[in-house]
C-alpha cells in the first residue's frame, strides 16, 4: 500500500518516475470491470506525468502532491475534460474552467487520471442512478459501492488511483468510503470552495477527499481548504496544518456516543464493530460519554424536503437551451418536457417534482418551513452536545454494502442508507468515516467521527490514532485477476 508521502518521496528520489506510476494506474483502470470511470484521460495523464518527470530531472521545485494520481468525481468540473455529472443531459459538456478544488490540487502537482462515475447529479446512495451504468464494489462485485461518489470510492479501494475527490451533500463521501473500506472526509460547510461543483443542494454541498489513509486525507484537505473569492460561502477561517496536527495527543478528549445512532435497523455486525472501536478509543485514552440528540429522528425527513427544494431550483438550468443536449420539439413546453423526460433519470425527475411541490404556495408552510424548523432544532442539538464533548463517534451507515438492484426500485429504502450521515450536513458540520472492521461476509464497516465547526484537525487526529492502532486499513480487496499494482 502506497501513501502520498511514500509515493512523492519515491518520485523525488527517482526510484519511480511519474510516467511509470501513472501507467500502472492507467492499466488498472483499463482492466477494471468495476465501471469506476466515465471518462478516463490516459493521454492527458501521461502528458502531465512526462512534464512532471522533466521538472524533476531539471531539479525544479514540485508541489506537495507531485505526480499523485488523482480521480475526480464527474460532478466536479475540469477544464477541457468532459464533465457529465453522470447525466445524459450533459453527455457532451466540456467545461472551459477547473473547479477551485481541482485547480488547487493540480497546482500542487496532482495528475488527473479521469472522471469517476457517480449517481446522476449526486442524487443517490448506491451509484445505480448513474446515466452511465452502475459501479461495482471491489470487495464483492455483486454489491453496490455506495454513493453518490461511487466511482471515486471504488477506484481508491481497487488501486485504480491513489486518491480521489468526491462531494458530500448528505453522505456521498462518507457512505461510499464506509462501503469500500477507505477513508472519506466531509469538511465543515464553507471550508472548501464550491466553485465548479455542479450544485445539488447548495446549502449542504461540500467536496471531500477519499483516500486509503487518514494521513492522506489530511494532506488532501490541506491543499483543498481555504477561502475562495469565487464562492461567497467559503470561509476566511485560517487553514491549520492538518498533517502536523495528526501527531497531537488524543488522551483526555471527550467523545460522545449519541444513542439515536444505535437504533433499530443497525446491523448487528456493524453495532459490534463500532462498539469494539469505542473500546479501542478508550484504550487510547479518550473519555466516552453517552449523549442524546433528540431531533435526530427528523433529520432524514428534513433532508428529503430541503434537498429536493434546492434541486428543483439548481437543475432548472438543464433545459436543453442554457445547458445540456436538446431533443427536437415544436413548442417550448414540448422542448422542456422531451429534453428533461428523455435525458434526466427517474430519481432526478422525482426530486425536481417533489421540490417544486414543497415550495409551491399552500405547501411551502407545511413542508419547507417545517423542514427549516427541524434544521434549526438539529443545529441546536449539536451545539448543545458540543458544549459537553469534543467529538461524536457513531456508525457511518446502518448496513454494509447491499446487493446491486436490491433497493433500486424502492426510493425510501435507499434514502434510509443516509440516516446517519445527513445530520451533519444539515448542521453544516465536519465528519469523517474511517474503516473499523468487516462483516461476517467480508464487507467493510465504517466508523464515523463528527465534530463542531472547523474541528477537522481534531477529527483527523482521533481517526489517525485509531487507524494506527488497528489493522483494518491494511486489508485490501482481492485484486481482479491480472490487475497490476504499485
Ligand atoms: N444519498 C443522498 C442523496 O441521495 C446523499 C447524496 C450526496 O451526498 N450527494 O441525496
């Protein structure tokens, strides 16, 4: 297993060239049967690797992520590289600019291997809502990898990239990270610029890293975070040195265990793994206290009102005129209906309709306003517990990866996959998922840490100490036959 620091030091010592490294990953992508990438970019990646090798040969300074092979979720725009958001309506869209997060990673020397598959416009929890076919879980190809950042999580787990970018609106970085046995971090709202993210739920969306280790997540966040003039919701809060802060103490920290996250419906294997993880954390010197977040039962319902409401506004631009491919029609109404009917998937259309409904006069008070009241109550719950504890520890998901197709026709069952991840998005708080074991069937389990605003350094530190004291990150999915690896 290679970490960013091992990788970049090999490159600097010339034990490995960027071209060699990138070629290994490109071969893995080519041989993959997981459908992780919508648009691999082998020629661009090799050209960037050549340039990196030339720079190193000339002894020029290279960035903190020199040569690091990166996969980018297709909902994040990339200059000159097709960016579909996994929607057929954007099948031919080639953006003229890079998202800020991409720009920052490229400036530090990262090399893009391609654009990863995801649920259409990030709506989903399994990867099955993609307009480009479902992604498969590298631990068991009959299972989903989670979603919506399905391709990014599966690619990291399968060794098809070193690190990846995802976005998390209600769990889309943490949930697939848990299902694929990798680390996934969702930053505080405003920590990372949203410029260049195709907006889903603008008041929840944040980009986050998916990596093999906590240290790599810290290295990625350090580059991604910080104020951006182009996103007025990005914060001026100073960016700490997340990597240096991994080394601090965890002894004496107070961790809360919210009892609402251990309700009925939590798979026994997951409950057991998380309880064992809590015991491990105690051994590392943290104090565990039981806490309660009484508004939690409203979180999922509030999410599925606010999210569709914002989706209905944000997706209005994909009408075949301003953005997107167009179907032939003779009247304006037909043009909208045919274009959106043919080129947007069922889940996306469902949310647009639901969102339009909850915002319409007569229903606004009953649904949208109520959901915003629940949002305030949830924020207050978190604020209250963070007066008593430094962070919260809980499962990331109620179940491990489920079988492909098993929830595809049941939207409500699918929505339940996010029951433990949406609360922090509603409150705008940071959280991460770190591997904490396996089910009896050998599927990965994720441990979730949640904290107050701007506490990423603390969450990463706790997760790093936990990771170093446990063997979970060492296990890799069986490589597909013939697949090379670094
Ligand atoms: N699964 C959730 C949804 O469908 C969350 C998606 C996300 O975080 N982008 O909305």
